[in-house]
C-alpha cells in the first residue's frame, strides 16, 4: 500500500469518527474495516456511548455503559453524580432540608442555595399555617362564646317575657296577659257565632286560712287551687290569676248551660281534693264561682268592652254565691 492509499484510508476513518461524533444517525462502517474485529469492537463501543449520552440528555440515568476510557469514565462519573443528586432531591422532597452537595462544581451552589431558601420558605409557611390555625381556633372559640351569649340572651329574653306574662306564684297568666288572650278567643268565637263564658273564682274564707296556718301555707294553698282547677279545664280554656285569692277563666264556645257545668266541675274538684299541710294533716278548701255569658255580636269587632262587662257581671254573680253560703256557682242575671 502506497502513501496515497494510506492517506485515503485515514481520511475515511476520520470522516467516520467525525460522523460518529456529530451526526444524528450512526455512520456506516468504512468498507476496508467491515471485517476487522478491532474496528467492529470500536464501532460497538461508540454506538453504546452514543446511546448512553442520548439517554442522559433526555433525563434517563438508568442506561449502563460497559466501555472504558476517559469519555466513558467521565460519563459514568456524571451519571453517578446526577443519581446522587436525584437522591438528595428526593430527600429534600421528603422534608430533609439539611441535604447539601459539593460534587457538581458550579451546580452545587444554586442547589444548596435553593435548599436553604426552600427550608426558609417552608418554615415561614409552617409558621403562617400555625398562626392561621391558632387564629381559626380563636375565631371558633369566639364564635362559640358569642353563640353561647346569644343563646343565654335568648333564654333570658324568654324568661323575662314569661315573667312579664305570668304570675310568679302560680305560673298562671297575669291579668294583662289573660285579657290579651281572652280578647283573641272572643274574636275567634264571634267569627264562629259562638258564645263564651267568663268566670271569677274566689277561695272561700282565705283570710281565715292565712291567719290560721300562715301566709306560706296560704301561698301553697293557692298553688293547690291552681293545680286542681287546671285539671278540670279543657286545653282550649284560659285561666289566669285575677288578684289575691281570685282567679279568672274564659270558657270559649260555651253557653250558659255548659258554662255552669264547667264552673261547677272546677268547684267540685277543689272541694274533693283537700289541701295537704306542710307539717302534716289536710284541710278542706272550697271556692265560690260567678259565671257570665258573653254572646257574639257581629255589629262590632271591639270585644274589650264586652269582656269588661262580662267580668263585671261575673263579679256580681260571685258576690251572690258568697251571699248564698259559699262553695257554689251562680250565673249572672
């Protein structure tokens, strides 16, 4: 082989090497070396190195390389460093912000700075989260306290409203509340063209009872009369404390006959159940009742005057019951 032929072969080898290094496609093996084992082994190692570098460029660190030498060893070192860095990234991701690297030269500095800033940011976010959690708990506690206060205010309002409408001793409607409900009941009965009865009850000889047994027993006796009276009433009937030992009733939808019977049932129930004294023993209690009928009047919607007139008539009937010997029911004339 002369010099020209050797130079030509060398040029072809150089073209192969340049193509292997620069071209995207793997170059063809020069014809003179297709059967050369050493050249084929060199070609195989270059193809393997190209494949590994291509995988590395796409982020795949799993491709192994068997070749040796400066380029192959540099690749293996870079691959190992990148794998180690990925491991450290995973540790940071898991919350270990103490990770640092010093084996990637200039890349180590931004990585380490990033981890420091990430740690600082995460700690700041955690502190804010804790502050927000404390604030949320505080707001929940404040909302709960406000709710409790509002509920207590509502209960207090209901208690005050109840106290304003009821007699504190007997828990019956006081006079004002009785009048309000009685007027509504009269209006309803008038719309149905039905009569009502108003009754006044007075406990017989109550002053003597108080003088004999004391005012505390007198209070208990009024509660006893209340209990017995309520047990003889319908759910639709209205009962209130008129004052002292006097009680008032409105029997809706009842005329003279039924009103008298209902009043006498109340009187009989009180008479039937003797009052038990605190210190033992029992005392009979009786009551007198006056009853007046309030007839429906379509000519006027104002029932208040009719109620007042009915009470006046019932009071006169009560006076007559007392005069006739007490413990009885009298109808207004």
